[in-house]
């Protein structure tokens, strides 16, 4: 375990690092881990940047302490039009751009696998945060909702970009237009969750999955994640050209040399 003083400071979260797996636990159960009106957005931005730059980190888990993964925006602040919800329209727009949207970009750009361990409710921006991650595991007591329209709002954090990439256009439209609560079993069936686990087993299952990723050659994992991201936005011809370039880098890496040597040694031992 890396000592706490060696990790970035987080105001409303608890960050740990063990055997290449970083875990960020949102620690604002008093507001159901709301992203606005807390320091959670900045905590997430800080940790995602650190995890991308620190090669000790092979995978990152995001999860919540208490009742919720995240309730999204703070409704009391919305009602009072305070914090990021206060001021004239241009001020609110800038607050989104310089606040929660920085989180969206930070999670999306994280260079290592990011796993959301959704321990409870993931509502509005809380669901969108989970969808920004590469993989989502759900507790059997988890509930999700793309609930913005029920408050007369739209997904200002980019949820209308992330959700269709997780569940497809038609299902994303239905969830967005209805704002309904989706229980854990349905969320598994429609592809929001890769797996479900009992509440007491969720984090350990996420840790096992993350450790498997962190145990792979670190630079190859980072290159593979870049390709997965680029494949969403590049034409095939350009993408294939970029694949070849990154593969050429990988072929000349020490990780590849070590892995090939180990594979050859294994084959030799099996054929004796």
C-alpha cells in the first residue's frame, strides 16, 4: 500500500493505491455524493490526471461510500439558484464548462482503465459519470436514472453523448425522455452494468477486475485504451493507419520483448 502522503489530496473523497489499483471513494454520504456543491468534481479531475501521469497506476476504481454512487446535481442548490446554478445564463454556462464538464473530459481522457463500482443510486449526472467509465459493475441495490427532464433540464455534463454509446440510441432516448428509475437487473440487461454483485462483494469484485488489468503490460494497456477511444471518432482508413503506428511503437517496447520471451519460454517448456 502506498502511504497516503504520497497521493494527491482529495477534499471529499478517500484515495488509496494498492498493487497498481487506485480506488477513489466518494465520501459525502450526507448529500448522497452529489457532484455539485461538494469538492467531488475537483477530486475526480485531480485523481484522473494523476492516474494518467503516474505509471504506478494500472487501473482506477470510482465508487461511493454510503447510500449512493452519486445523486448528481444538488437539487437544493438548483432551487436556491446558488453555486454553479446561480447568475445570468452566460455565468451558468461558464460554470458548466469550467466545472462538471472538466470532470467529463478528465474521466474520458484518463489513460488507464476506469471502473465504476456503482454501490447505490446513480442519478442524473451520477449515471453519466458511470457511463464515462470504461466498465461499470453494479450492486444489486443500485438504481440508475437519466433524470434531467423530470427537473425540466437536459444533461449539461455530456450525458447525451455518453449514454447512447453505452446502451444504444433507442434505449438512451427512452431513458432520457422518460427520466425513469431503472433497477439493477434491468440495468444489467440493457448493458449499463457488465455484472451485478451483492453490496458486500461489489468493491472486492471491482478490485479483482482492476488488478487483472493492472497486471497487464502497463504501456500496452494505455495504448489499447487510446485506440478504443479514437475508434469512436475516426474514419476506418485513418484509424487503421494510426493502429499501425501505435503497433510499431509497441513492437519496439521492452514490455513486448519481455512478454514474447516469456511466451517462447513457456512454449519451449511445454514441448519438451
